[in-house]
C-alpha cells in the first residue's frame, strides 16, 4: 500500500513548518517507522536539520524536476543519520524552478513521485517553501493532503486563509482528490495574543484545527542545530516537545505500518 503524501505548508516563513516535519519524522522514527522527507524549500532547512551536508554534484529535488537532467526521484533519495528517515534534499538551485516559465513543470513532481514505489514508508512529508508560487503548486498537484502550520498571530492566521484559497484552486482542476487535512498551531506561547488568535482560528475552522498544539521551547532550535531528533535530544524541556509531537502523530492517525517484534 502506498503511503499518504502530505504537504506541510504556509505562505509565511518562521511559523514552524520544518520543525513540524522533523518533529513528526522523529516521532515516527521513535516508533520504528520509516518516513521519507522531500525538501521543497530552497533554503534546505529540512536537509540541514537531518544532518545532511550536500556534496558537490549530489542530486537534489531540483534535478528531479528538470526534465533534461535525467535524474529520477529514486536517484535523489538518500539515507540520513536519523533512524528510518530518508530524504530527497534541496538547496538554492530549487529557486530556479520558480522562474523557469515552463507551465508543464508543475506536473513534474507528481510524475516523479508516481513513478516510485513508496510502500516501505509510513508517510511522505513535503516541507514546503513559504510562498504560493509554482513550487508549492507543484507539491499540491503531487500530494494527497495538506497540513497548514501556523503560529497563532494575525499574519500567520491570514496565511492559512490564503493557503486554503490555493488548495481550492488546485482541487478544481489538476488534483480534485486533494484534501485539507489539518491546521497545526505551532510555536505557541502563553500570551494573550496567542490565546486570542488560537480561539479565533478554532472558531473559524472548527475540528480542522488540531487539538494538539506545539509549544515554543528553546529545545526545538537546539535539537535542530544539533541535527538531532527531538526524541533523542536531552535538556531544554525537550520532553514537552516529544509528548506534543507524539500526541500530534496520534491525532493525525497516519496509517502506520506494523513493525517486526
């Protein structure tokens, strides 16, 4: 059975998209699951967060997308230092995709992913760039569902509304089976503004908003800088983040695979 392909997105940067991707990957890894992360951000934060330093000439997702490179998705998949977590990396080259001007390129990712057997993985997570351009559009054509990640502030909440409009555009034609799976509140702090914006978001979207929220704790950035799964990181209230990502994973109810005992 092929796993669900999930885009993790918001047009605004700094809201915790990469942290959510890596947090869920860490939670899945801690349960003996395999996960594929496809980095779709030219900044390559998932790539570096997973402890990968790309060697010159190493294939990236950009090579997969460009038809004249003759690089298949399977050629760009690499193992990472994280148990059970594989990666299709990205770097600044991916920025060229946005300005290519070829309308057929938005289908390149879907074609590449469809051609690969992904059945060993519990889920495929796409870490999206903070924009609503052709890179994100190509991801939405290729995936089954979208999770919007937002910090509970006025700017980030408006980003969810913009992303929803883009999802609806994709649903109308190129990918009618695309679903809006969840809105995840990340980087939450105990402030009046965050509490108000969370209430506002829940009033607007109801059960689409995940019950689990991810707190803003220094351990998140510390673990990222150390290229370490949060479930193996110690100190800085990392236990609270481990619990949060475990609870979020349970709530998302991915069709995880049985592991050998």
